[in-house]
C-alpha cells in the first residue's frame, strides 16, 4: 500500500478550502485500518509540530485521506507514530540513526 504514496510531500486541503503542503512522516496499520501521519512541510527542525493523522478510506475505486473523528483512535495512532519517530532518532543530536 505505501508504494501508492511514494512522495514524501503532499498538498492537503482543510475543511475551509485552504491548501497547505505537508510532509508524510509515517504510515501505521492498526485494527485493520491504515493511517498516515503528516507534519507541515515548512517546519523548521527546531519547531514543534502538530502531527496530522488521517485515515485511508476506500471511496469507489480509489482511496482518500479522511479526518479521524474519534479522539481515542487518533491518540492511539499518534502514540505509535511518536514511538516510530523516537526509534529513528538516537535522541542526542536529532540525526536519524543509520
């Protein structure tokens, strides 16, 4: 599935029609659902970002990204994403572990 989303950057449109570029940071499968996590693309390394969690939902012959309405569901996915991010960094200099 993740091959379909090969780009690291995507344009997302909010409910008000505003477009913003985001960087895809992780894809998580939980309880048979697929979720994708994003942060704003223009984020500086030292800035703290709000992580946007979206659910991959089938719509006809395609898949779309939809908001996660259930706070508990979003929190579970967020915890997994943060665990993956922590595993990528060694914690000392914020450089990805090779």
